[in-house]
C-alpha cells in the first residue's frame, strides 16, 4: 500500500508553513543593546555560510516543492550581503512567483533601494526605535540615524510599499517616545509596528518584568490617536494586531509575541545563514540542510528533510513556562 507524500510544510498540530524567513548573514553594523554586546559577536566563518547559489536553491525547493509563497530576507543585516540584489532577482523569477520582502536596519538602503526594486523586491521592513539622535545612539551605539531615515525615504520613493517600521520600546530609554514615533510614521506614510521585546538577546539579559507590554503601548497611544481595533477576522496568520488611527485609513500594529502569543496560527519557518532549518523563532533545536545540500542531495531529498524538520514543531514557544530557556543563538544569528 502506498501513501501520497505530504506536499507542504505541515506540523503535527495542523499548521502549514508558507512564509520562509531567510537569514543572509549574522553580521550587523549596529550594536543594539537588546540584541548584542558592544563588541559584537563571534561571526560565522565564510565556509559555514551558504553561498548565493545554495541560498537560491533552498529557496527554490521551498517554493516549488513545499508550497512556500512568501520569502523574507533577514540578517543580521541583509544589506551587508554583497550578492543580495542577485539573490532577490533570482528569487522573484521563480515560478510560482513568491512575495519577496526584506527586513533591514536601513543603513545602506538609500544606495540599494532602486536596484532592489528593479530586482523585484516587493517591500521592506525597517527597524527604527526612535527618531531622536541621542536616543538612537544610546540604543544602537552608533551615529547612523540620518542613514536610516535616508533609507526609509529612498525605499518609499522606489515604491517598496508599504514601507513598514518595526520598533521596540525599552523601559527608561525610549518608552516615552511612542507617540512621536507614530506621528513620524503617519507624516511620512510609513506603517509602524511596535514589537514586544523578546528573549533573544545574546547576553541572555531579558527580563519580562521590565518589558513594555502591548497593553502599555496601547495606553501610551490611545488618548492621542483614537485607536480602534480593525476586524480581527482579516488578521489571519499576521503577527500584528492592527488598529486604525483616528478612524483610518492609516493604521498602527502591535506584535505581542510574549503577552498575546499567536503560535496557534503561525505559518513561518526559518533558514539560517549556515543552512539550518528552525521551525520556531524560539526553537532550541535545528535541522541541518547544508550538509545534505553539499553532499549531493536532490531537490526531492532536501524537501523531504525539510518536511521532517517541521513535523516536530512544538505547539507554542513556552515563554510563560517556568522551564523556558532562551535559544542558544541570538536574534542576529537566527533571522527575524
């Protein structure tokens, strides 16, 4: 008796991953305090990293064999990857054509926005936690705010829409700046999404008691902006709860990964820059595709390994469980 092989990236809880996050590098040109120490980290050695061809091949397997229809390139900082434009171009030429986006800190985006748009990139998410120069330097340990703002403007001009801004609020640092950050995004036509700080820092110093929660963020914004929740039925697997501003059409989003987890609707899978499959952002185990890829595995064999990797996905990230442990890799090495 033969059985029909499972085509998609399904887990044992009925979820199917169709959104692939691909880390192109673990390196970054900022040193955000909630992500890594000032001196940086021990970066992956070049032989460990997937080549451009290897990245495109694994992405192709995901799209053509596994039903993935959305690709997000991340880092570290993906703009540091020299072959980025070519990778994007080859990805957008796959059939069926996936939606392709980029998560970046925006440094260097002003130089590459037009080329990325020409290569077929659909949109960008830019990390920006403040529009104040002194706070930016305090958070990132770098004087690069002007570069980030220029990158946002260039992305908007190039048509990489909607331009989304991701912001993390830190207690005692920028938690008083939520309204001005939202006003900045409204004025420039960007979509702002606040993200609860997650336990993914390299220093393992995350403390839930000091985290700014979604409820606190809403309280800081509601009086001034008249927020109203949008139709929850339209959210689907999107991580952000969306709220209209002054009746719309502009919106602001809040990603409450810690206090309002959305694990039951998760449709994401991650591929690290060194070719490891992660079935969850907070997974403590990985599945190696790089060794099989370099060992001559066929596309079908790689797809089957990927399916096997996804079946063991846990029902939730377990942050609220007393036994929760942060993953060994920090966010910069996982890919957001």
